[in-house]
C-alpha cells in the first residue's frame, strides 16, 4: 500500500476529505520524527511502539579485503503490540456491495 492509497483508505474510514487526511498523516509522521529525535519513544496502545536503538561499532571487510569501520548510529525501530499481532491473524471482513 502506498501513502496515497493509505490516505484514501483512511479518508473512507474517517469520512474526512483526502486533503485533511493527508494533513493528519503528515502531522503524525512529523510528530513521531521529532519525538524520536529527542530520544523519547512513541507508544500507541494496541498498535506498537516506535523507539530509537543505537547500533554498535563494527568492522567489516569489502570485496577488496579492506577493513571498513562502521560507526555507531541511531536507528529507528518499531515493535508491534501483541494485540495488533493477533488482529492481523484474523481475516478481513469484506463489505457487501449493493
């Protein structure tokens, strides 16, 4: 599903215009980014948690056998809630068309 398809689906669910739904989605993404940049997690009950993890310094070798050092870096992560995992297992109920 693309962002455009997500906005369309969300607008059908909320009965908001696609423009308003796009603003809401963009605002959500922006708030999550700002919060993670501060180093704070974002938890949504029944959905999951966004958080920042620190990667470790690693030494790797490329095809020419040169050593490359990969420095520590902040990596965004997402952990799915158990309730959401269970919801995914249930089949989607399709609405009947008239």
